[in-house]
């Protein structure tokens, strides 16, 4: 199916993403995944319900979809039995299709997902002792071509819809079995209320660090995260959500004001020369502009610091001098910051090597001694290619024919 225009790839700098609505379904029904309460009321009104009914039903359906994870109208027990087939005739509650689910020896899980119009993208779940982080994709591929990033080498790029973004979180909750149980009527019961805290849950945090640049798909990312943060939706606190950008300066203030989640910035270099090379967007929005935007980021404070991601590339950006310059810049702009040092995850054909562990340690010490937290991120899920920057769908790693043969053999 080719019912959607693919995003053009105009070059390494500042691409214009193609706005995209819900993919039309062959059976004419509307997929409600990713639809806001306001839109739900409109859809029900257009389908013939009077305004009062539309509002009431929207409220119920919204709750069942996003808070309870229900995918079948028949399970919506507080909606009249006769009303349920009426809904099922007109609407569906979809999920991204799972093409492949992989489990790493370290507990990391990776899913290869497919959109209704046949584009593959990935999602990763990383369990830790005190938290479980879901790494969510915002685009199929990425237009930005950072030199060290495998996703940036994908040819096919399109924005994911709000439904495809929130659908990832829904799918993860399905897979982890983490939907609140019981009837809606019991929501206020003390017993049921226990289900609503993050205590004991596996999925506690979300990072927009999968495939793609979230600030080049602002509207859909915002719509999806609004539902994720909504107390009547997935009810995840904005303090547990982090959006990572490679530095789309003009969208940063809006991200803070309109979404309000934690900010991570992929800095990776402290000089124009090196950042121009490894993050080509730097030619458009330079380091000074980027750090000025960070200093102005709404909601940043010592309690909610900005994370600077720094991929450690051997002999490229990992010297003592680089570390000292990083500290100087953070202090110059007065940034409430922490630094995340990411040892480069190599992939076939990459132009860089990983810094030695001693180099990473020394770099971390210099930053830490200046009073800035600088943990080294341990690569997770390496055996299933789930680590940072390795997301590039199996569709492109293996040929389609190869996978069809595998599927046939499995069947
Ligand atoms: N596009 C956004 C978010 C997705 S990338 C961004 O660039 O911030 C998530 C993080 O993984 C970024 O910090 C990115 O620079 C890092 N990354 C990409 N490729 C990597 C690799 N091969 N090794 C280590 N980190 C990588
Ligand atoms: Fe895109 Fe981020 Fe990869 Fe750069 S690091 S190519 S912005 S996904």
C-alpha cells in the first residue's frame, strides 16, 4: 500500500517534514489510536450522536482505550450492549503490528513494528533495578544523518502519527501486562488505586530516543505525549518522560511550554569543526544558539536538569581538553546540567571507533570534578542490536525475501 507520501530527503540540514493524517483503512473504519478527547467527541458527533451523548461516550471510550488498554468495544462494560456494535462498525482500536519481538540476555527487549502502510520502525524496553525505560521512536528513519548514527543512514523517512507513537507505549503495556484491572466503577476504591502508582510497575519512564528527531515531528509527538501524560490517559508523570533532540533550536521553547517534559540534548562535541562533522544540523544551529536555547528552556532547574548526551568517539571528541571545554560551556551558560557519556556503539561501515574505557573514565572524572554529574551509560541489549543509535530496521539489514523465507519456515 502506498497511500502516504514519503517524506523527501532534501539533504543533511533542516528537512521539512510532511504533515500526515491518520492512514485511511480499507474497511472505512476509523482507528481511534492516538485520537484526543476533543477529536473523539467530534468523531462521535459526526457519526450521528447528539452533543451530550457524544461527550459522554467519548469520555468513556477514551478512558477504556488509554487508561485500561482495551482494544475491543465489547469489553467496555459501562457502555450499553446495543451501543457497542454501533461503535465497532465505525471504529477500531489499533496497535502497531509486531513483526518481531526480541529478548536480550540482559533483559532488554526490542520490537520491530510495522505501520498500517508497511513501514518498519523499532521500540526498545530497558529494565533496570529501580526503573524500566521505554525508548520510543518518533519517525521511520531520520533525515539528519549524524555521522555516528545508524538510524541516520536509513533511506526511507516518514513521520510517525500520534497513534503510532502512543501505540508504542500501549503495546509495551500490553506486552508487560500492566493495565489496571477491575471495573470503572471501582476506580476510586483504595484497592484499585494501587494500580495507578508507578510502584511495582516495570514501565516507569519514557525516552523519545528511538528512531527519528522528535522536534521534526512536533505536532504528533506533542499529541501522543499529551495522552501519555493525561491522568485519564496513560497517566505517566511528565517528570518521567524525556525528549531528546539533536538541537532543533526553533522548536525547543515550544517543546518546554507545550509538552513540558525533561529535555535531553545531543551535544556530542564542543567545537564548531567537530560538531559540524558529526551532527550536521550544527551548520544550521550552532553551539552558542543551542546552549542559549537550553538556558531558556522552560522548566529547567537544578531539580530538573537538562541532560547533555555525549557519544564518545575515539580521538574525535574525547580529549581532556574537550572535557574541560564542555565544563566551561555549561558554566558559561549557567546551565542546570548533567552529562550522559555514551560509549559509541559501532555498526558495520561506521567511520568511528569507541573511545577506550580509560579515556571515557578520565573524561567523566574531569566533568565530575567540576561538580557536574557525568555517568557513563552502559550499552544495553547489544546482542539484539538494541543499543543507542543502532536502531535501523531489520527490513533494511535483511532482505525482504530473506525474512519471507524465515516466516514461511516458521509457519
Ligand atoms: N534524534 C534524537 C533522538 C534519537 S537518538 C537525538 O539525536 O537526540 C538518541 C541518542 O542516541 C542520541 O543522543 C544519539 O546521538 C545517540 N546515538 C546515536 N547513534 C549512536 C551510536 N552509534 N552510539 C551511541 N549513541 C548513539
Ligand atoms: Fe537522527 Fe538522532 Fe540519529 Fe542524529 S542521532 S541521525 S538526529 S536519530
